[in-house]
C-alpha cells in the first residue's frame, strides 16, 4: 500500500471515530432531512420509527467500516434497512421514495464526514486521498445496499399482493359474476368505491416472467403511475391474477373523455415490458363490470395481433374486438371483402394503407397525399389499382371495406393470404 494510501486510511479512521461520537446527532439530522424531503414517508408512526432505525444502522455500519478499514462492498444491508424496505412495500409506498431516501441520506452523511475531515486539517494530498477513499467506500456500500433493499421490496410487494389477492379476488369475482353483492361490505374489503364513481378497466400483463419474480410489484407500481398521470380521484383497485397478470380499475369522480395519448405514454414510459388492454369510462356497478368486459375483449384482440402493440384501447378497436370472438369466420369475411387485396405482400400493403387513409379522409386525394407524404398523382394511381384489385367500385360495400381494412391493420398477417389464390 502506498504511503499516501496508508495516511488516507488512518485519516479516515480518525474522521469516522470523531463522527461516531456524535452519532445520535448525525442520525437525527439525516432522518429529519429524509422525512422533510419525502412526503410519502410521513404520517405513519411505524414507518417513521423504522426509518429512524434504518438510518442509525446504516450510518453505524458505514462509520465502523471507515474506522476499521473494512471492505463494505459485500455488506448485505443492516436488518433494520431490510425491515424498512418490507414495510414500505406492505404500505404501497413507491419504491422511488425508498431509493431517494438513500440518495438524500448518503449526501447528508458525507457532509458530516467532510466537515470533520476539514477540521482535522491534513495536508492537501492526504485530504484529497482521504476524501476519495471516503467516496469510494460509501458509494460502494450504498450501491450494494440499495440493490439489496430493492430486491427485498419487490419480493415483499409480490408476497403482500398475493396475500391480499384472496379477499380481493373473491369480491371482484362476485361483482363481475353479477351475484348479489353487499356493496358496503365489498367497497370496504376492496378499499374502492364502486357505486358512486366512473371506472376504467385495465388488464395488465408481462409477456414473460421477469427475473427475481417481481412481476406483480411492477404491474402494481405501473397501475399507480397510470392513475397519477390521469389524475384519478382516488387510489386505483389492483387485483393480481397470476405472477405476470393483473386486473385493475381506475376511479374517476365524473364522466369525462379519457386522454388515450396520456394513458398510452404512462404505460409505455412506466415499464418497458408491460402490455395493457383498456376499457371505456363507465359508471357505477354495472360500469365496473362493463369496462372490465371491454378490457377483456381488447386483450383478446391484442393477443391475436401479436407483440407489436403495447396498449390496446377498446374505444379504438371495439368493432374488431367484437368481430374476433370467432377468428376463423372473421378472417373469411375479411377475405371476401378485400378479395385479392388481402394478400400479404408489399404491393398490397401499400395499396391497403393508402386506401385506408383515402377512405378516412372522405376520399380526398389531397388530404391523403399530405398524410402519407406522397404526390397526388401517386395517390390517384394507388387508389385506381386498389379498385382494380378489389374488382368493384370503392363505394360498393364501403363500410365493410373500412372495417376489413381496420381488421388487417390490427391483426396483420394472420388475417391475410400468403398468395392471391
């Protein structure tokens, strides 16, 4: 070990020893900072006291490592810190609050240590080496412990959700099955108002089971994020179904148009793997059932369409979702409407895309050219070729044609022929 390194180790030991003398004051200061900066950690006496114990044990571990030149990179985390993570998971406190508490606490702890280092007054080289060693050890410790508490949080969140699922699942199934339901009892058990608000049903799933088994915790967190983005009037209802599948309902105090763009962004930005099917905004107990049925239909369509679309809203695909209760018959109907245009090749794909835009713009060549960034003559050519391929005028069975094109848009190659014959 270089002389400078030896001096840094000695200096850091003295710093830690002197800070440890003021341990109660340091811990109180760090605890107060975390509580003041993170509102989600206030108001629950058990959480507040468990946080205090976690702060004290983390600081004591760090100072002990500094003082005795002990490696901190392999520390699993103090018992109080792991218990704190479990309790936050049980109370649905966001994991972001847990991670932020470590960042804030680490920063304030380092301020105490650096102030003490300045009071020691070593020469510049030793001071720099000591500060570098202090940062290296403490960041290694925080990185290791924060990874461990995240793991504990996620596992506990899944366990807690699964434990709560039995009561919730029974109540939810009773309501969805339209059995006689004691509404007061159901609302109390679910902690969710069914009668006096509007609902949006969600079905959330992960295409594959994530490592670590934290699937339900991720879906639960995603549900909370969606509710926050959409400014729901209360906490959403989350009902776990499997390790990677959940039902949820978002509460709204009054009927209003739902921003599908905001909802889709919340899902796509909230979890890189998650998929969602979404029902309409529906009122009361019957609306609770109806929006769920709509989400089920949307999910069936999403599963048939494959992995391309992450968010499927019933409001946008209702006719196709209803048609697809019998996939074989629907496919045969699409072929009958599109004829030779229902072929899975690049030429027909271009014609279908231009034709769909043309019909959606009220048969406007100019608007179609603008939307597709094409020359107007190109649009005219494609429409003429599409009409020739169909073998009939576009206005004949126009509604059927629009519906068949919409079905192909969402269901893709599974609804197309591989060759014209």
